[in-house]
C-alpha cells in the first residue's frame, strides 16, 4: 500500500483552491490535499500536460483583475464556495543587480504577482467563508520577505514582505469571525522555478549552475540541513495548517528553511 493510501482523509468534504498549482510547491500541495480527501481546484496560467486530471483546472493569470473575477465566478457557479484557499501564486522573474536595474514596470509587476493576486482573490472568496464562519487561507510567502538579497530579489522581497504584513492584518480582522489566515515562508526549494532562477544567475555571472548554487547557499548564510527542501516537505506543513489539527493557529508566519534563518524569531 502506498504512502498516500495510508494517509488520513482528514479533509474529506472540503473544497480547496490552489493557485499556481501545476508546478513546484503548488503541485505538491495539490497532491497532498487530494490525498487527504479534499476536492481541489487548481489555477495556473498554462494548463498541465496531463489530460485526465484528478482536480478541476481553471486557466487564469491572477495578476490580472479580470482573471481573478473569472475564477471566482466559475467557483461560485460550480462549487458555491471554498473551504480552503492556498494563495501559492508568485514569481521572482525580475532583473537582478539592485535598484538601478528595476524600472517602475518591474515593481508594479512584482506587486501584481506576489501581493495583489492574493489580495484580490481573498476579497472575492472570503465573504462566503465569513458567512459560514469557517475557512482557512494560506499565503505562500518566502524567507526573502524577511531576508532580502539586493543582488537578485529586491522587488520580489519587497512584495513578499508586503504580503506578510497584509496576511497578519487579515488574520487579525477575520479571526473573530471564524476564518484562520496563516503565512508559510519556504526557503530554498528544489523546483523548476528555482533551477531556472539559478541558471539565469549563473549565465549572468559566467559560472556554472553548481557554482551559483553554492554561492546562493553561502549568500544566505548556509543551510544547516545541507540541502534544498523537496516541495513535498513544504506541502506537508501546508496540509497540517489547513487540517483540523491546526484549529488554533492563525496569524502566524511559519518559516520552513532547513534551519537557515539567521535570527531568533
């Protein structure tokens, strides 16, 4: 019997939306929630290659307001509402090199992708949670939001920092009405996006992928566990936080970084 078959179905009867759910951490979260018995809806800009999907897929670019409205309308029509919202969409695709390389368009885009997509989707789907006095919202942030690297994550880090503040504010507002809001801040995860990010940096620096990977480890002060996380490890934390076992957790920001974070929080 597989590990997934052995897993407790503690999310049966729950409807979950995972944004950016076809790759990387989002894909791992989707698989974990399905294994826990949830009905899962996934959004992404591009459809997955597989045809026989175990979840409902909605193609959408949530950095655009009209696309958020489209997703919310389709969910309302087919499901009524969601019990779990995983705001996983995000990207660091902006020029490195510091402030002088970043034009207004890069800053606006960083905020659209990494902050406003979550704000708008919460605004569209949260009212139904408040009516039922139950629901869980998870914002997938990044350790970059508290530990920015000016050479490569300036705009991304600023947007994620704003997401952290917004998430805490929202938790304080809606907690008394029965809705929990939690932030998860992954460190280095072994994903396609991370590989592309490191490849681009390596080309800019004229060094190998392996050398750039080590340089990044050194830049963040090292990872005591000595490796990047598997996306499935981050997904396990997210599953716990949306499960009944985490019913008293709200407003917190959970860092999952292999011990990398250099301060006592």
